[in-house]
C-alpha cells in the first residue's frame, strides 16, 4: 500500500494532476489499487474466488473510477447518485445483498440499496478533517475481520484485512498535518467497499435475530454523524446535503478541542461502536437489546453535548 502511495504521489507532483491546495489527491487511488492487488494475490493463493468476492472487487474498482472522475472534474449530485445506483445494482447482480430470510427477496434488494448508498455517502460526509475517514475505515475493517474470524469466514476475513491495511497505508500520510488527501474517490470507495463486505458476512443464526443489527452498530459512527447532520439541518430548515460546518468533528473543534484531540475522540467513538457491534453479534437477544439501549443513551448524551457547540451552517 505504501508503495502505491509513494509512486502515485510522485506521479501527481511530476505531472501536476490531482492536486488540491498543493496536496496530492491520490489517496483514494492508492487505497483502491492496494486493496484490489492484495485481495487478488491472496485469494488466488487460497483459491477462494466466489461469485460474491469477484463482484465486490469488480464493482469497488468501478466505484473507484467514478470517484477519480469526480476528483478530476466534479460531477453533479445527480451524476454521483446515478453512479452509486449503477454500482449497487451490479453488486446485487453478483449476489451481494442482505439475506434476511423472513422478509423476501424484493425487500432484501430495497434494504441493500438503502444500506450501500447510505454508507457510501456517510463515509463521504465523514471526510472533513485529516485522518478521520481512513482511521474509521481501519477500525471498522478490523471489526468485520474479527467477526469473520469468529465465523471461520476466510473470504470476508481476507477482504476486511486487506482493506484495513490499505487504509492504514494511507492513514500514515494523512494523519494531521496531511501530506496526501483521499478525495471523493477514497471516501466513496471506502464506504462502498465496507458496505459490501458487511453484506458478505453472516451475523447470526435464526434464534438470535438482534445480531442482525451488528453491522449497523459497527458502522455506527458514520451513521450517527450523517443522521445528526440531516436532523440538525432539517431543524434549521436548510438542505440536508449542503456543505456546512455542523459535522460532529467540527463541533468538537468548536468546543475547543485541538484537531488531533477531535480526531482521536471520533476514533474512540468509532471503536466504541465497533466493539458494541462485535458484542451484539456474539451474545443472546436479551444482552444484545441491553447493549443497544446503552448505546442509545450514550449517543443521546453525545448529541446533547455537541448540540451546544456554536457553528456556522
């Protein structure tokens, strides 16, 4: 992964392409290529190339290409949304979708669309300060890796670990102050790929239905961040998807946190959500419900605290 970062940074500087405010915008390409390369090499060695894995690798690459085009010449919101719909449709055609047995295939397809589009855009929203989206991706990937190992699921374990390593290779150069940026290509790629890996994993037998919420908890930070943004903007009667300074991490900055402290606070929250998700995947329904109630009250307390921060937007 680091080799891709160094090579692409050199090419970006030499040809003066994909540069934003004098910083190379090549992190997304580096992460995408290193993830796909690592998966191909490992899966070819193990001979574990299922239809679903092929789908995730092919479609995540397509998302990466769309993202690079967006970084090169910013696409309209409609064009971005259309690209995401096409990519999600292809993912479903490869068999990567929710497998909730009691709701039927049409409902599973609808949930898959909501899930993939939601997480892809949530990660894009998360990328507002150096290190946050990549750091969150590392923690979330390792959480999915843990569940895959507990389930003896080699396919999901390889994909999760490869993504964690690719994100870490970028994170080294993106930790404040950033020497490279991931761009829209990186944030959309990370969100899309994590959403897809989450769909590949089996979380629970039929008798432990609450464990189906594990991926929602593991990806709790980007979901919480996006939900908070949308609710605040609706209350303020502003457009939910317009750019403004009311993201969670920017509110921590408004409360007087340094950039590094705000980043580490957000990553600690991400770790909390991920550990909760792993716990819910392993315990009884009763303990899972108790865990979810606890998380709700923690989230409510955080919401009350950061709502007091004075921000623009």
